[in-house]
């Protein structure tokens, strides 16, 4: 070590280390495990403040292979045909026995299980595409197929299980002989899983006639999807070893184990009904349930590692499951709402021509484009071996929030059509499913305020985690040496970031780096500008607030919002590149970036206005927003152009609503699609009549304006539209029978 280095450590680094140690709270064991789970990816690039856009554009896009595509057009399509969501909701409260059998026989529960273990061995993108397609038919059907392939025993056994566990369980899970569920949430602990009181105690007991070392379990779980029909339960609990039979400490920590539901002491509770969705969900309990130690997922060596295992599994599952449902909602809303706004007329004009409606249509179309771009980018990262926990949190949060926006907009445009329930109403089930997506796999409120930036800052920042761990070192000499190394790298990085943020903000992004991306190049320059501003803001927040930042949830949430917008927009830009820079799609991309940039600037403005140290807030304004807020969201021209895509058949519309299930010719969405086609086809005939000031088809025929064939086309189109606009009604006695059916079932 040189004299200069030694002097720097003593004179400069040691006082800073003391200051940081006093200001920065130590990471809890739970926080450490969450941080160690998964890895970083494009989130880390954004945190540098200078992301490599060329690397993003060169990243292999998510694609389906021939076998996966065949599964989409074969078994997935067949399953959708077997699902009747209206009947499931109001009569059977479940998938049909035929659909359950088909899910098992075609290995829908083994999508992610490798072929050597009897599964399909499909990619993460194929998993996402399958869920997305089914969800355009039925959210409950999609959830039923999705859950065994996301957070559950299958993925945990696949990633962490012993060879024996994999050989025993994976083939049985893949072909449906075993139905899995995962028990995490308990009444006492929802988002705070570390507060669970479900307990396992290491002891000896009888297992199949032999005295073995095992665990005696007591638990109470609720909201467990597939719980009512599960044959094997993955269980999270706190493990204790009061007799030190494992030779270690008494409090071992959160552990995961496999519990067959037919064991003595296991009670499967009655079903929950989540917002009228009919996927199987319910509570379960266990009282003095004994399992051998070998039932711990991963074997005895994995005791106490349950939280880290769960976080790793969530890093993948959260990036696929709910984002796929949300992307399905976006595409479905775009297809149905655009078609309905085209066929439904008021004041002799399609309602889609009214600017108030166009504003909603544009928001639906833009969010549908954004959602699918972010979903595809995330699946591409997962298929390349990444498990990005922060990105999964971003995607779960913002995908489900945008799902809420697009479905609410779709409901508003449809009006009474979407309010009156019945087989003709294709929107209501999606509307009722919104709270489920918002709440499960981490409530959105806490995900936004605590997780996205809170974990992202530690995991994804180039130097912060190393600094925190250096500060927490027990060897003070080594801690000083480690902290000295990373501190001055961080200082150099912070200075570069400050210069980038200042220059790019004052120049309006003119000097910001951007790849050669055709008409999207200008957007990358602004993304570079905002990324630098975000990185600078983050460093200033760490420097001035230290551990207090953890308690400033509103500030953390706004920083997380900026990071999230940067990631979601990265997905939209990547999609435009991967699809060949389609000019037809530019209105959608324009809507996304104009909306995203306005949101980013609003978040920055709120950060500056509410920064706890006011002089620092003034300084931030000087560095990152010298001209104030300049972005106001999509222009009226962009709104009209984006909305127009949904109102006419075109390649851009086809790409946006790809793989939306339409159903048979007598089903509601198929009827709407046909009415849309006929309305567009007959529009030239209407235009000709309108120019002649003749609105009646018979009069137009008599006047020689149209032919008999054209009058027939007009009548067929009118009939198709009338069928689409119609809503369901029921006789009182029919409703009485429906009301009595659940009571009879309960009595039986």
C-alpha cells in the first residue's frame, strides 16, 4: 500500500466511514437474503446513468420455436375452446372436468419442467405467451394453468430440489398426477412474510413405520391458489430446533418443505371467491403434521434458506405471471374497445370519431403496446439466464396498474354494454379480476413505496451494496480497506454522473448518447438524459439522507417511478426495433414516450419540491430540471393517430392484438369481430349514400345509388351490429334458480 493510499484512508476515508456507520442501518437477515436472491440486468445499466443502448438493441429478442408455436395453435387453442367463463362464474364455479383433464393430459402444469423430467421444457417466453392467450379467453383459466409454473413447488424443486426430489415429484407434477399449491400468506403476515407465526419444530417421529428425524408443523395459510384441489403443498414456515438435533442454533429461520395434503393433521378449508374469479383458491391449516427432514426442498442443507429461495423464484415468476395477464388485458381491451367504438354510432357517427373517446382509445392502444414490449423484454432476459428481482417487481407493479387503466377505459367506452352481465358481456370478468392482480404477489402499494427503489438502489447501483457490506464488516481494518476501495470509485462515478446530468439537462438532451435507431433515435437521447438525472438524484439522496431514505417512502416511490418508466420505455423501444421499425407503429411508440417522459418529469418535480433538505432540492432543480417541467404528455395529434389504429383493420392493429382469442362464431368476441369487419367493408357504401343525402338503404336502391347486393350487405352489417350492441336479460324465475343453486350445493 502506497503512502498516498494510507494517508487517504486515515485522513479522508476513516471519517466518512464513521459517518456512514452512524447513519446507515445494518441490513436485516431478511433484507440480505432478498438482496442475494436473483441478479441484476438492465436495471443495473439504468442505474449507471449511462446505459449502453447498443447492448439493449443487440440483445436477442424473445421468440417461440416451432414446437412452442405448434402448442399455441394446437392445445392452447383447444383449451380456450373448452372454457366457458360465464358458466364458470355463475354456475359451475370451476373449470369443467373436461378442461381439467385436458390441462393434465397436455402437460399445461409442466410448461417449465424439462423434458427429461416429463415436462414440456418450454422457454419463459412460451410460458408467457401461453398464459397471455388463455387470459384473453378467461383470467381464471389462465391462473389455473399459470400458478403451477410460477411460484410453487415445481419451480422450487426444479431450481433447489435434491436429485431424489426432482425424480420423485417433477414427472408427477408435469402430467397432473399431483396438483401443487404454495402456502406463504397467513392471516398474521401478508406482505411482511418474516412476521409469519407458522412454525416447524425439529424432532423425531414416525414416518411410514420408521423413527426418523423430521419436523412437526403447525400452520394457518390463506389466499392459496389451487389450495382446495392441491395434493402437494409447498409450505413456508419458521423452523426451530430447540433440542439442537441439527447441531446448530435454535432459531433456524424461514424454511420451505413439501407437505402431501393427505397427511394426518392437514385441513383443507372452504373456498375463497376472489372478486368472482373461479380459479381454485382457499385456506388450509396443519396441526402437528409430521414430515421427514428429507421433505425440506433441497434437503437438510437448505433449512433456513427459504426466504432467499422464495425471492429467487419470485424474480422469475413475477416477471411472467401477472405481466402476462396484464398484457392479455391490454391486447383484449384494444381489440374489443376499438371494434366496439367503430360499430357503435351516436349522432350518426361512430363513437370512435369523438375526441373524448379517442383519448381513451389512444391510452388503451399505447398501454397495450408498452405492456407487451416490457413483457417481451423481460422474457428475453429470463430466457438468457437472468433472474432480475428488481425488474420483476417493476413489471408486476406497473403492468397490473396499467391493466387497471386499460380495463377501466374499456369499460367507460363500452358504457352499458360492459355493465350488464351475461354471456354477451366480454368485459366484466376482466374488470372483476383487476383487484386480484393489484393485490397478489406483493401488494402494489408496498411494492412501489418499499421495493422498487429500496431494493433497486442496493442491488442495482454500481457501488452501494459493496459500501454497505464494507461498513457492516466485523474486521474494522479490513472494513476500512474495503470501504476505501469502493468509496473513491463511487465518488468518481458520482462526479461523472453530475456532469452528465447537468450537461444533458441544460442542453435538452442534444449531447446525450443514442444509437442509430431511425426515427426513434431522438427518444434515446432523452432516455439518456433522464437516466443521468435519475442516477444523480439517487446519489444525492444517498449522500444527504443516508439511512433516513429508507423511511422516506414517498421519495423512494417517486425515484422508483422514474426507474420504472425508464425500464418500461426501454421495452417499448426494444419492441419497435425488434419488429423492424414499423412506421405504422410510430403513433403507439410516440404515445408511450410522450406519456412516459411527462410522468418522469412529474416525478422529478415532486422529488425536488418535497426533498427534505431544501437547499439540496434547489440544487437538484439546477442540475436536472433547469427549465422546469416541459413535457405534458401525448399531443392531440398523437392521440388521434394512435386511436385511429384501433378503428380500422391494419397491420399495426394486427400486431397489437395478436393472439387474442376470438371464440366460435356464436360467441360474443367473435360476433364483435365480424360486425367490425362488416362495418368497415360497408363504409364506402354508407359514404356514397351520405354524399347523396340518402340514409335509407331501400331509397338508395330505388334511386340507383346502390345495388341489391350492396343493400344485402348493409342489412347484414346492421344485423351484426344490433347483435353486438344487445345485452342480456333474464326471467325472474331463471335468476331465482341461479340463486338457489349455490345453496343446494352447500347443503349437499
